[in-house]
């Protein structure tokens, strides 16, 4: 026998929390289902905690469309909810004239995405901002920052529950069936249940494609194959050497090993990218220490590799392959045909920055489709 609910959101990472919050605040009955014992333990807690400016992404894509307005909404949310954050700025560095040409191209892409505050500076100006930095030239991004990701998710959950939402922990979605006007899902765990939902929103992150394929009746043409791209971090002992974040020139599938810091001043380097790690592999390979140090000495020549220790690792849900630029992939009823299902795939960086804008996009899909 099935229990009837209005809306089920699958996955309590930062995007699932933001989506569930937005739907509940719109007056719908929402249950948020999370396979783990609490919220945000997978991708949302294993990243750089950076508030991205919206610089690199292909103009017209969803990442480009969501990041810049999402950043503005995120800063405001953090201020209004007392979430720890810091508008610390960022420098993207180049080391020769070829790199300067790439910096200029980055600025053009950023402008196309609505980011108008970038400044191209020479190496002397960069060193004046950050003594100890080695750069021929750099882009200064004044709207980049960092955020306490746990505090952010806790605030989103609080708003969700205040709006009447129900959070179900240790509740993995194991199967389902598209019934046409509704969708039935089988939820496992210690308290298994069958739910018949007017709408299911799949925000399951790394597992979103697996969840979708377990629901019979969904069109497989609109369920992309996700690949986990692993990224490792090393932490640096001692005082953080730079106040701003320091990034190298990016690649299509990665922003490269960069220097970030947390709100407590802990310095860290990462992430790298690996395409051959199995789903759920969060081990940090200590043998990568020297490679991390070598890459970062290009902009931080005084880096002491002996002060690097393994930190943590995360995985990004990619819908593309090595060397390819990815994008968010969000499909609603008008695209994939089921009036009771919305799927979110490839929700990698800048998913944290974009979470509130993604949530507004999903609520717009719901309003437009009548789901």
C-alpha cells in the first residue's frame, strides 16, 4: 500500500536542500529523502567551499546562466541567515605572454556571463596584493569568496523545516514507476515505505542517473550517464600565506590545482582530477604530494612540500569525459515527457554557488508545467 505525498525531493546535498526549501516555501507538501544518515555528506561537503564569480563557463550554458545571479543570492542569504562567509577575492595567474592572452579571453567570457568586475593586473600589482606570489600577470576577481558549506546547508534545512517540510534520513530510493500523472517510489532503509508522489525531483548528485534508471517508465534518452571525476586535496601546516584565493589557468574539465583557504585560515591545495577512480573512492594518495607542490610552486615558489599533508577527496558528477567542458543538465516534463518527474544531472561546480538559482529554476519549471 502506498502513502500519498505531494512532492518528494531525492538527495539532501546543497542543491537538494535548496530545491526542497524553495518548493516548500511555495506552499507544497515536501518530503526530502536522503540515503545517508544526515545531509550533505557527499559532494556538498567535499569541495573547496568557494563562492564562484561565474567567470569560466560557456556562455549560454546553465552553469554560465546560474552562477553569477546565484552568487548574488548566496551572499545575501548568508548575510540574512548568519552563515559564515568571506568575500576574500581571487587571483587567476599567468606566467608569460601566452598566458596573458588566455587571461584576456577569460575576461571576455566572464563579461558574456554578466561578470563585469574583473581587472587585469601586472605581476608587480599582483605581488603588492599578495607578497610571496609569483605571477607575470593576473586577473583580480573581487566578488569571489568562501563559505561555510555546513552552515549553509544547516540554514537551508532550517528554512525547509520551518516551511513544513519533512526530512527523512537513511532513506534511499531503490526503485520506482512512472504512473503517468504520478510517480511511485520505493524507499528502503530501516523504515521502508512506498510513496505515490504528484512530483519527484531527483537531486541525488553522484547517484542521480542510477536513481533515474531504477524508475521504470522514464525515457532513457533523457537520463545521461554520469562519470565520477575524483579530486584530492592537501592541507598546508602553518599560517595561510595568501589572503586571496590563487588559481592557475583553467582547463576545460578542471580549474586546476589551486590555493584556497577556509574561514579559520587553514590553507589547502586542490583539487586535482582523476577519471579512473570508482564511485565512492575518497582516499587521498599521499604520493601525490610532490606533484601538488610542483604545480603550485609556479605561483608560490616558497611552498614547503614537507608541510603538506593529505586532506580529503571528493567526486564530481560529470556528464562529459576528460578534456571536455561539462554543464548542468536539468530536464522537466516538457522535455522528457513525464509530468511527475524533474531530473538534475551533472550538478558539479559551481553547484554550491548556484544552489539558490537552481532552486528558482526548478520552481519555474514546476510553475510552467503545472506539475
